[in-house]
């Protein structure tokens, strides 16, 4: 069994001891049943990934001593996924899988047909951290506060090309758009689709590529993951 990975915002360095408390200490001690001397891998985007050992295990706190760096910090470029929030169980699954597929950022956008409002941003952030720990990446994507679609479009820097997954589009290659543009944002609509006014608003965005995800009607979370898989395939060609 490989050593469990733990994301920590604290500084990591050779010989440095860091501590975890609360739920994380409970997970290491009572769920994984680790004891003093057990190996744990610690990581963050700033310091890379480190092999560490449990130096002391108290009831509510565990001290971890970093021993050697396994991986140096490295860029993990990926798309930003802008999506209309969906029901909780499916949203949790979407966040987890999007992190595993390499997103750099997650932006909930509120549309006219958004049927739910996201709750528990701390819970969603925790899901993102757990997914990063599981899949082996060094970075944890940023999770933005929800924004109305119009406000998000107006606030965009324009540094990334907007890939608009439009259910009414009959042409436009997702793979081609992802190959042609190194840095992208992917916009996925709500379960009921965009209104005509919203669609026209998106189509006016500079540096925008309108693409089709195929002839079938996809659920919102399926469309998001299909687009992310398309992005990954495009990077490998």
C-alpha cells in the first residue's frame, strides 16, 4: 500500500515538522490507523511533494516530519471550467472528476435556468483537495464564488480563449479549438440550457470558440466531463 498523500498549505522543507489537527488527524490516526514512524506524503504547489513520517501522534494532533523531497514544484496548466451549478450529489461528483482531469480553476456561474444555488463552498473546496490528494497532482484548483453569467463574462481578463459548449451548435470541433488555443476557459450551461439572450451574450465575447459536444443530449455534468476529456486528448496530439 502506497503512503497516503496529504495537501498542506504550510511550508515544507527538509527536517521541518508540521502538524495537523481535527478531521485530518482523525483520518490519519483512526481511519488509516497510522502510528509513529508511518510514512505520509505531503505536498503543495509551492514546495512540491515530500516524504514525511509521523513523529508524534496525540489524540487530536499529529506531528509530521518532512524527510526528503520527491517532486519539485511544477506547473500544471489546465483549463478553467465555468459551469452552472447542479444538484448536490452530482455537483460533488463533477468537482471530484474535474480535478482528476486537470482543471486549473472552477467557477460556478448562475444562469436564468440554474435550478439550484451552490451551498457549502468549504465542502466543495474539501472535495477538490481530496481529489488532488488521490490523483497525484501537486496543485489544487481554485474554486471561485458563484457569479451571475453576465458578471462573470464582464470580469474575464480575456487572457484565455472561451470555449462555448453550445447545445444548439451543429459544427465546431472541440478538439480543434483546444489544439488551437493553449489557454482556455470552458463554459457549460445548466440542465435547461442557455436562454437566447444568454447565448447571444456569450457569442459576443472576443476570443470565443463555439463548439458542439455531439448530437446527443448530455446531462450538465456529462457535458462538462466530455469537454474536459476532449481538452486532455487535444493536449496529447
